[in-house]
C-alpha cells in the first residue's frame, strides 16, 4: 500500500492541469498513488487526464454528471484512497517538489498530529507570485505566527485562530491522516465554500496540528475559482457565520478572542445584509440571526445590536411574518433602552418604519 494518496479533483482547469499533475509526479517523496477526478468538465480536461491513464501510479475517474460540489469530490477521492495520509492537490495550484518530503515526517514523528500544512505563496492566474497567503489574509490575527514552524493543540488552535478565520486557507498545502478524515465524517457536502474550514476545525478538535513555515505550496488566485464564483453569489456571507457558530458550539474562546470575533463579524457582514436583502431576503435574515447569536452583552455596541434586530424585523414584516416582526422589534427596544435625553420619538419612528416596510 502507498503511504500517501494524492487526490487531484478537477473541474474545467485544463489550462493549469498538466503543470499541476507534473508538480505531483515529480515529488521527491515517491511512495504515493494519484487519484485524478474530473467532475464532468466542459473544457479539454478529459483528454489531458486521459494522457496519464497508463501510469501505474495513477487512477482516473470521470463523473458522468457534474456533482456540483468540490467537497463531494473530496469525499469520493478519499473513498478510493489506500494511503495512510491524504493530500488534496487542487487542480489549479502548484507545488514545490519537496512538499511531501517535508510534510510526511511531521505526521510520522508526531502520531497525535491529525494534519500538517506548510506556508503558501499567493500565485496569480499567470503564475506571478504576489507574496504569502498569510501576510495578505491573516495579518490582523498575528503577523508573525506563520513565519515560524509550530505544533499546536488542535482545540487551542480552534479557540484562538480557526474560530476567527480559515487559517488553513488552501487544501493543497495540507497533508492529513485518512483515519482522522473518516472519523469526523469527511467534508460537509452541504457547504459550497467553507467545507474545508469546517473540516480542518473538526479534525483539529481530535488532535494536534503541525505547521511548516517553509513555503512549498503555490495557491493560485483567479476569476474562475470556486471562491471567486461563490463571492459573487453571496455564499460566503452565509457559510462564514455558520462555521463560526459550529466551532463556538465546541470550544470556549477567551473573552478577548470572542469580543474581537464579534466586532469583526458585525463590521464585515452587517452592512452586507442590506445588499443581500434585495435578492435573497431569507439569506440576509440568516446572516443577521447568526450575527445576533454570536453577540454577547458588552461585546458589541448596543446600537449596532438594536439596528440588527430592527433589520430582522423589517425582513420578517415584508415576508408576511407580522408576529416575528413584532418580537424582533421588541428585542431591539430591550437591547437599546431609552436613556436620559433621548426622545421617545426616535424609537417610535423606528417602529413605524419597520411596519411600513421602509428600509
């Protein structure tokens, strides 16, 4: 049996595919198998993948119908896998030839580690390098943390970092134990964008994680990626909060972390509820409800909370749920009681606006 099963899930990435496969086949650590999966691509992917079908290290699987989910492909690939370790090498990314050589020992030498990952370069569609992924996306968390190797308790990692952001940003940088993946039930196929984040957190809760600061992964950013498409259809706004709530049900962050989490969530997503409401009022309501469930007295300004409740009331009213609208309006008043010098008229004006359906 091979030690590592490398899964390359592909959908319409023909322009990157050969380079990706070659970056896998030239790995200096050679005890691996490769599982090529195509999710009914409409470009030249089929013919490119077929070129590799004769390699004894490679298994090629073509879907007859598009699955509609990257995470269904992940789960499918792991079902085929025979190796102890899994590397999901996304078809639009690239890798240093020493990636497996460096990551495998991290799991071999630390049996309690469920996953190991390395630092990632941020690569543009044309192959140009544009800095490190962590320096672009996680500078507000800890600008120095991902510049040095570390091993961490997975539960602590969830409570301090993964609850605030998907700090394991790219699957192509990760090597994980198949047993840990199976134990947590695999990737959540109901999620379009944040299934990887939830998976890393689920596995981290069961053991340790190891990190290598040497940048051996090249994560490509381009307009046709799942992330770019999902941002356009507003998926991220809903799933982001769902995953945070899922993690919070399993860990207890410090007051400082939770306060910062709530502040960031409200500042990032509350303004976008207005945009979502135009096209997807129920999705906007889910965002607001998730934000409200994240909040605690004293951690988010009361006026912000009151406005969120009033926005929820407005959506309920326009959707014909008068009772829910009234209840949400009552919560808004309770959250922000009238204080000395603040006229009652202001509150009454807000209530009237809700029941007139005014935004």
